[in-house]
């Protein structure tokens, strides 16, 4: 029988300290941001820091995903990015007369959305579904996202 949620929470400080140390071997002087990531990860939450560019937010998330042996994807948002490029699209196989889903970059355990504020409204709606429901629904077909799922959003500073 597995551990109860209470037992897992009580055991968390031990693995969080080890994980913080592992990420700290790669990332220096970002203890506060790494702490935010370590709060968001077990909660299947999302981290949306407001900070200046160039403070190793990408490297922090990459180091965390490597430390837990999880998949990592980075999405660079642009005003013309279509939702299918981040969620999923269906590709037809003419030999079998069937379509299969080609999963987008949101199907990773750790996802960094860079300059999320530049994304079109339709893309933002799909991101809300990923963050709130841990799933996507391309073409009416619901597909769950991997667990754990951590979305880290970066925004473009106003110039």
C-alpha cells in the first residue's frame, strides 16, 4: 500500500532539500526562484514570476527537470503563434486512412512559456485549460497532460 498524502507531505522536506541542493549545483544565487519552482512542482502548480530578464529562469527550470528526470519544453510565444503549435495537431496517415495526434510542447512535465503576454487570445485560452485542468482538447478529443505538470511563464518587459 502506498503512502497517504499526509505521509508524503511530512516526507517532503527531505526530498525538497535534496532537490534544492541538486538544482543549486547548476544555478547560483536564485534560491528564491528555485524555491517557487519547488512549491509549484508537488502541487502541480504554476510559477509566474515577475523579474528582469537574464536571471537564469530557463536554466533553473531545465536544472529542475533534469534533477527529477522529467521532460522539459520551452515555448517562445509570438503574436501569430497558432494554438495547434503548442497543444496538438492531427496528422492524416493516407495509408491507414486515419488521423493521429502529434502532441505539442505542452506535453512535457516542465514547460517554460517565454513572453506569454505576446501570445494571441486563442493560445491563452488553451494555456488556461492546460494549467487549470491538466489536459488539452484539440479537435474535441481530450488528452491528459503528464504528471507532474509545472508551467513557468515569463513575460516580456514593457519597454
